[in-house]
C-alpha cells in the first residue's frame, strides 16, 4: 500500500498539541490546589484546617502551574517542529518543481496566560 504525504495530518496534529498545551496548565494548577488543600486540611485537623488547606492549596497550585508550563512549552515546541517539517517539505517540492499539496496557514500559538 502506497501512502501519500498529507501535510494536513501534520497540521491537525500540531493544532492538537497546542490544545493540549492550553489544557495542561489549567489541570496542573487544579491538581496542585487539590493535593495541597487535602494535605493542608489533614495536617491542620479540625482546628485551623481550613486555613492550612487554603495555604497548602495555593502553594501547590503555584508549583503545579510552574511544572505544567514547562510541559506546555514542550508540547508547543513539538508542534512548531512538526509545522517546520511541513514548511521544509513544501519548499523542497517547490524547489524541485514537484506538485505541492495545499497547506493551510500556520497556526498561531495560543496565549496560555494573559498579562494583566
């Protein structure tokens, strides 16, 4: 079976990686908060447990977001490498005069955090 090169598959994969990058930051923060709140409440017991739960949740949420941003950056880099390969293929085909399949515009990297 002969498989034809289809740049749209790579484009779809890159868009999927960008969507994963957006979600991983939110999930990391929520997971960090949940674990921190649980630990804070367990350590604080019935007296002051809610205060420690909020503090622990906030601290681990910050750590979770930091770790998730690193993972998000890795996913965005993978998407950019895939899009770069599509561009290389298109340029190579154009230079050799081979037929070039239409490729949509490159995806704009999503903003994971908005300033302000």
